[in-house]
C-alpha cells in the first residue's frame, strides 16, 4: 500500500470519527416532522422560515432541517443574504425562539 493510500485511509477515518463524535443531533425525517406538527409539538415550518427570512430582507433559503438535539427540537435554517453571506440560524421548533444566528463557514 502506498503512502498516499495510507494517508487517504487515515484522513477518512479521522473525518468519520469527528463527524460521529461532534454532537448528538439527529436529523428527523418528514414523517417524524409531520407527526410532531400534528401533535402540536412543533410550529409550522412556514412560520419559522418567515421569522428567519425577516431577519435578512432579500435573503434566499438554502436549506432547512429539523433536528433533535439531545431532546430539544430545533430547525436549522441556512440562508444566503442579499450581500452573498451564508447565515445559519437555529430556531426552537416549539416556540420559534432564535437560538443561534451566525455566519456559516
């Protein structure tokens, strides 16, 4: 096995280790989200997207994910602002409270 091949395997292993140990957030699928919405445990995604987009007029939605972060339901929303800056906004899925708003790197 060549040195490049060994290095590649090591890097892949290191990345997988970091990804698997970097928090305990779990993405929820659409069936889980629908059930939570029907149970009244989360707010409608449209309402939370409006909250996120109002922070940055002219921004465009890139991605929205519902996650379970240690029992806390959170929508993670990524936007690109009219200035071309990608923002990551986390919202409490039950209350709509903004938890985090930062430049995504």
